[in-house]
C-alpha cells in the first residue's frame, strides 16, 4: 500500500478512532479539532496538529471530515481558515458525517468549483465498530475519487458500499438510521408495555431476543437500558438530527413517513428533557416515565 497524505478534521467519538486507524494503516496524518486537547492523543502517535481546518486540508491527497451536523461542517468548511480555502485541483474531500442530502449537494457544488472532488462517506456502526475498523462505509461520488479514497476507507471499515453520488450516499445513511430510530422506539415501547404490567425488564429483553424479532441492536441497547448505562456511544441529540434529516429528505422527495415523524418527535422530546448528551438508549427512560414504569 502506498501511504497517503491525509488531513482529518473532527476528532469526536467517531473521528478519533477513524483517524487512529488511518494512522495505524501507515498513512501520514495531519489533524485538526475544535477542542485542541483531542488532537494530542494522535500527536503523541506521530500526527501533525494543524493550526486551522485550512491548514489541515492544504497539501493533502485526501481530506476527511467527521463533524456532528451541517452547522459544524459549515464552521470548518467556510471562511479564510476553512477547508474549502485549502483545497486545490485534484484533491478529494471525504465527509464521513451524517449531514443529509441537501448538505451533500451543497458541499459537492462548492468543492467542484475549486477543481476538487467530493465524496460523502457516512458511517454505519458505532464507537466500538469504529475502534475495531469494523464499520460499514457508504461512499458516494465520482468513480476516480472513490478509487483514490478506497485504500483509506478500507483501513477503517469491514465493508464499503459504493454509490454514484454524494447525495445517494447521504440518503442511504438516512434510510438505515430511520429504520434504527423506529426499531429503538418500538423496542422501548414494548419494554414499557411489559414493565408497566409487572414483567421484569431483563426477562422481556431475553424473550424478545429468543423470538424471531431478535436483533443485535436490542441486545446492546437492552443491556444498557437494564443497567441504566447511558454513557454516550451514539448520542440522542445526534439521533434526533438524523430523524430530522430523514424528514427533510422525505419532504423534498414527496415521501410520507408518519412513523419517522413520530420517532423524530419522541427523540426531540427526549433531547428537550435534558437527555441530548446521553446515549440513544436513554429514550427508553422517557417512554418509561410516560408509562408510569418505576425504575
Ligand atoms: N457516534 C456514533 O455512533 C455515530 C455512528 C454513525 C455516524 N455518526 C455520525 O458521525 C458524525 C460524528 O459523530 P460523533 O459521534 O463522532 O460526534 P461527536 O462525538 O459529538 O463529535 C463531533 C465532532 O464535531 C466537532 N464540532 C461540533 N461542532 C463544531 C463546530 N461548530 N465547529 C467545529 N467543530 C465542531 C466536535 O468538536 P469538539 O471535540 O470540539 O466538540 C467533534 O470533533 C455525526 O454526524 C454522527 O451523526 C455517529
């Protein structure tokens, strides 16, 4: 493998392990994160710390971003110190954030105007999969750019799904997360139905897992809900954002998604109740509260 020069902006829950796996695979990393202390972990392992997002993007073959949402992305892309100002002809920007279809189209347009290429490469899988390079990456964009990014994307994933355009990849991510949102909401309600009638939560989880409706999601989230362990692996505020983005894409496309609308409302209320920084599993606590389930 030929080592690539890679700039990486956004070292949060997902970004840090992604960047670390790129480093482990032998690529030369330059990193930038808004909170500087998170860059230190990688600096100790040989990464260069950039002064600005623009500095992180300058002179690289690939530039990765992994930011919370559209607002965070815009903050690192635009302005004299932004990534766009550092891109030149032939560069490839790879955005791994979940930021929706509209943002994917908007970034693509601006990146193309600088002579560079844009790939949306949202991530399926959470913190553990990111640490073990076991993510599924959905990568959308022009074939030559995908070919250039492939060695780096293979270094962080177990499977790569390739699509023709950034907006297609962004939409596919929303497809998967709208299903995940419906699954966790339905799971929380099923637990509330049983627990409000006196059934033990752990017995309900075991029984669901023995049924034809079992799922790895219910296994992991069920354990967290039983233990009331809501340390963020995938935060509720991010999960709410994903359902909002799915609603926005549906509205643009003329699709009607009443279940997704209800899920978004539930997640928004969970965030409003002060659980935004907790793990997605904490949505069950709100459902339990409303159902009079005592913990
Ligand atoms: N966590 C998961 O399980 C998971 C799974 C699949 C996809 N995703 C998606 O991947 C993306 C990253 O998720 P995450 O869990 O890594 O989020 P996170 O831990 O909250 O990290 C967010 C990153 O965005 C940066 N950021 C936020 N606002 C900013 C701003 N205004 N200016 C500059 N930087 C800003 C943060 O910097 P600071 O460190 O300074 O706050 C941090 O580097 C999200 O789009 C999420 O939906 C997450």
